[in-house]
C-alpha cells in the first residue's frame, strides 16, 4: 500500500531464510515476514548453484526526491548488507591502489605455511597441467607453487573473453612484472567448468568490437553453436575443423560488408590459422582442454603486444584437480573421506553446511550434496541429495551408492562433478592452497570457512583446523573493468582481450600501469556496486536504485579522469 506506506505479510510455500530457524523445516506453508532494508520490503530469491540470497521487492516508498548521491549510499548499504565480506576489504584495503593490493595478495601467499597436504595439492596441479600443456610448463608451475601456493579460482572456464575476468588478469600481469621474481612466471587459474555455456562470459568463443557506419558494435568468433548452451563445460567435447571453416567464411562476410576492416580480418584469420587450427588443439578430447591451450598461446601473443614476453597464462579446471585429489581421499582415513562416507558425519555436515551460501539446501533448492550428477546423454547436470547410503537425484532417475568404489567408478565415467563445497573444502580448507576469488566467492567462501572450522573443532581435528585457519577467504580478484577500457567518440566501454590484441595503442601498458597505480580498491569496488545491486535485488524499480550505473559512481567519486 504505497499511499499509506504499509507492508503486508506474504503467504507462500515455506522457504528457509537466513534469518529463520534453518532446522525448522517441517511446515510446508507458513507466513513469512519479509526482510525490510531501508524502507522497502523484499521477498527472497535463491541462486540455485551457490545459494546466494537475493531479494525481490514487494512495495516501496518513492525516493524520487533523493539526490543521486543519497540513492547510491542506500544502494551501497544494501549491497554491504548481503555481501558483508566487502566491509572488511574496504576497511583494510580501501585506500590501497589496485596495483599494490594485487601485489600484496601474492606476496602474502609467499609467506603462508605449507604442509604435506599442500604438497599433495601442488602435485595434483602439476599432473593436470602436464596432461594438457606438457611437462615443461607443469614443472615451471610446480616450482612457482612451492614459493607462491596460490591460484585464481574466480574465473569461469572459457576463452580469454570476459571483460571482468580480463581486468583482473591485467592487474595480475602488472603485479608479476613488478615483483620480478624469476619463479613467478605463470598466472595460474583454476577455472570453474561446472558453469554452463550460456553465461554472460561467452565461453563459446571470442567477442570483439568494430565500428560500422560510425557505430560501435560487438562481433563474435564462435567455436560452438547455441545448441550447447544448457550443458556444463566440464567433459564437453571439443570443436572440429568444421567450426574453423565457418569462422573463415564469417570473417570474409564481415570484411565484405565493411563491419570489420580488411586488416582486422587478416589478423583474425592469422589467429585462426596459427592458434585455433593447431593439431594439438583439434586433437584434444574436451573443449576445456582446447580452451587451456588456446588461452595459453593467445595470451602469449597478447602480452607480446603489450611488450611483456616472459609471463604466461595457465588455466586448468578446478574440478579436475579436485577429482585428482579425491582419488587419495576415497581410500584413506582423512577428514574429506569421513565427510563423504562416515555415517556419523552426516549430522555434522547438515549442522554446519546446510543452508550455507556455496554449500547446499535441498528444500531451498540450491547447491547439491557433495556432487552434481551428469546422467549419460543428458544436456543438464542434476542436483543430488543423500538418501540412505546413496546420492540420488530429485526425480530418482540418477543414483550412485555412497561408497569409495561406486564413487570412483562414477568419477571414471565422468558422471560426477564435485560441488563448490567439496571443491573448496578439498583444495583450500584441507590442502591449504590459497585462492583468489571474485565478488561472490569472497562472501560465500568466508561463510564456508567458518562452518568448516566449526566442524573440525567439534571432531577435534587440530591439523585440519590449523590448515584451514591459514586460508584467506577475502583475497579479491578485482574483476570490474578499470584497466581494459576502449574509447569511442569520447565514451569508454569495457574492452575484451581480442580488442586489446586488435587495437592496443603503443602506450597501452604504461596507461594500464598509471590506472592501476592511481585507482584505489574502494573506487574500483564501488564502481561494481550498481551491477552487484541489480544481481542481488531483483526488479527493484521503486527507489530508482537499479538505474544507477558505474558512470554515476565515476562522477560521484571523480574516477573517470583516472581511467585511461
């Protein structure tokens, strides 16, 4: 009731909310009092993968009389309410420049403690890199991890295309260059391949801008068609020579229609011939393996364009590294083994991880219990829930017994994908590999760590408690576009990696360095808040908050002048 500014209780099938008793799930229909932030009431919405709670407004008082600055302050408060890890980052590092912050993340990892558990994780990474890129690269990565046991886990598997991830990679590149340690030469990325092809990062190929009829437009260089969209990238087969023939035909059309220049068309044809058509790439078993090789060679060309020749980009799948490590845990009495197979741990897993962001909740419909199922000949992964001594899909069409032999068999047949909880519990909390995460990860990983520590303390596992305590969950991979900007008619738009390869100015590296050494963590993070707000608060049109953009933040905090 807008006129009287009254809020009403909404009757809906029960959903467990963060502020409700999470164990009180017996009633199927309850009256839920919506959570009120500022003067607006919201209904909950749950991300089915990580359990990230978002809110949809019921009603709100109008704020049309508020200034843009006041509206942004409300927006900022609401983002910080749902993603509290940002508060600590802003408090501890807000005044630090992007360049110094990124350097500090890697230098802090250098002094983090190692155990034999960490050595096992390093060996697992080595084996996966060797499988895809060869022993020479793997040995170099292994040597690096012995000094810097940290990996970027923010990325989704795909080409070097996402403008957000790419910004973080440029910051890492500049940090590596200034640290100037001969053992720090590979930007190690353990990317998530559990995401589907239809994400905004466009993992099916590369995107790049061109100007046609004085208009800036986005073009695509595509390896796979739209039919793959619902499928997870993990285990998917690679592209073939037919895809490359289609790319060449498309490039000819774009040049003939003057959508791209002849020079750009020739450069893209050269990339297709020299990288995308390599025999070792076409012979790869999976698309993810093709991506690892494409990105490795593409980044070398890109860094050379920037005048940097001795730093590499190595991305492998975090799920495959986890599955490699699980072969140890399946048949040894470790904490991970007990979490998976010990009946006495089931209540502890429920107690500490149920309804936790990044973990699982069957009745709220997010996450999965330990693994996702990948039924044979299916386009979709399925959630699995514990039913007796088995993991079963909701429709009971997929089932795997929860025994070491059955899990090992299902893993060998590519029928199981480790959940976020199992992945990070294994890589970070148990084996002690430091991680660098995105906007959501620094929040859900913090919650998961608290729960994991609660479990280890209750069972008296002091070694696991020690290893987990040393893991930093707020190492923020600063993804929002600040360094990779493309100028057109006086406007700045985020540039893709392909844009940089095609159009980088001779002084591009020095311009990026100036920006990285000028813009602070606070300003870069605040620029991302309008996007974060629109993700967290769905369909919020009453307060005029959803219309705020990063350009508004640029004006409010005088950031625009620092973006080259």
